[in-house]
């Protein structure tokens, strides 16, 4: 009888472990499988652009989020140590701005962007939200897809190289909205950086954005327009941000896609709430801040180094001085 009880306990324990695992598949990228991509680059251009790959291993990961199989990519330093983490939230919607290994029309080349950050000593990971790339489900533009980001944080427990006590989050454009939503729901984020972030979706400057994105993706949009847009607008839920999570916001004041007033509005809310932040506006900067890319990369990496690596104390936000 004791043997039977032991076996039943073993089965239950094994079953519980299997259910706890979120990763369905983790596949290391073998660059020899991508010989065809070299044809897209001039002689020497590939090795020059992707030299960061010498220092990192790239993986494609499939994990579970609300029962859906979600596609993610990770860049992990090949030093065999644990490293702080940067969770990268992509911009765009559906397949516009989706993550893919190398460059493609309206795609984000993670082999370059992720490996560049990972070479600085970070585990870098990001997903294609449901309904994009190879991910199952439907994009709700800040609805249920936010769980794909929150569940990706949980996936880090299954990556031995990830220092889960030091997790940063980096989002650009729509990815900034996803970052703000995650910051309001998770207590595992230690520092955050956003670029061209939309914090007030209720202020609609582009009619095509409403008809071609909001109305098509947000469930029951026309019936609950104001409520649904406020759910996705950080200026209405900034009070849910943790007061010990410093936020760096980067924006160009010539950005026609997302006006810099979005970051200015959120800065005012954070200032009122006494939440640590830094805002940098680039004069004449576009949506992707391409003309300022070197400075943008330095600002972001310095921010994460300060709060994830150096464990710098959070700035004192109480009013002070003479």
C-alpha cells in the first residue's frame, strides 16, 4: 500500500512539474542553416553588422500564454554565467513590426538588436504577441496580449542564465504601451526604458490608426471606446506603477506617429505621483530616432547598467533642498 501511495505521489509531482513548465520548445539558432541570407548583404557587410553574434547564442522559444503557443526570441551571452535580463517589447501590430531573425520589410531584426544588447552582458528576450509571427491567437492591442509579456517574465525562471532578481523592460512605440501595462501589473520589473511611447490613446491624431488598428483589434471598440482606450493609456493608471521602478522615456519632438506630448503628459503624472523618471526629448527626432541612435542606445544601456548591474539606489523623490 505504501508503494502504491508513493507511486501516486510521484505521478502527481511529475504532472505538477510538467504543468508548471511554460516552455514548449527551445531551439538554438544554427547560423549555417541561414546561408541564403548572406545573399542579401554585400561582401563583409554581414560579419560587420552581426559581429555581436560572436558573443551570444540565439534561441527561438515557444512558450504557453493563456493556453496559446507564443513565439519568442532570446539572445544569451555565451560565457556560461547568470546575467541581468532585458525583456524587449516590440512595436507595431499584427505582423507589422513583428520580430524575425534578420531584416525584412516592416520587421524587427532581432539577430542584430538583441545580440547587440546581450553582448553588453544581458539575457535579452522578446515575443511576438498573440496573432503575430508564429504566435497563436488574436492581437487585441493591449488587451489579453499583455499576458504574453507577463507570462514571458515567468518563462525566465526556466532559463538558467537569467538573473530573475534583476529584470528590466524596454519597449518602443506600441511596445511602450505594453511596458506601461506590464509595469502596472508586475512586481518583478526593476527598471524600464520606453521610446516613442503612447501614454494617451484617447487623444487620436491619426484617423487611420483608429479605423485600421484600434477598431479592428480592440474587442467591442465602438461600444466601449473611451473605456477601452483609457485601459491602455498610462496617464490613467500611472498610480499603479511601483515607486521603486525608475523609468527612462525617450522621444523625438518631430515624431508624427506618436506625438512627444504623450511622454510629456506621462512625465507630469509621474512627477505628481513622485515616481522616479527621466525624460529626454530629441529636437527634430523622428519616431525611431534613427538620427540619434548611438545616443539612444547609450542612454538605454546606461540606465539598465545603473539599476540592474550596479544596483544603484532609487533617487529620493521627496521634495528637498533649501
